[in-house]
C-alpha cells in the first residue's frame, strides 16, 4: 500500500501526499505544513465494494 502514495514537497516546505486519485473523486490527499499543521481531504465516490469506503482510507 505504501507504494501507492505519491509525495511531493513545495518550496515553502509543505509536504503533500496523495493516494489513489483524489482529483477524480476517490482517494486521499494529505498536506503537512512547515509548522506541522496536518490537513486531510478524503473523497469516496463510486462502488465501495471495489474502491473501498472513505473510512478505510482514514
């Protein structure tokens, strides 16, 4: 599962992680700001039996 996460770091020190395809309606997007603030955006659309629910991503 770890291999499915994509990570990137911006110039201001923010680290962003994505899992699956959150922009397409199903996946997880997390952001850790330079000051340590953590933010999540979980999207769970489509067939839960194939893609899972939002609870399994959290």
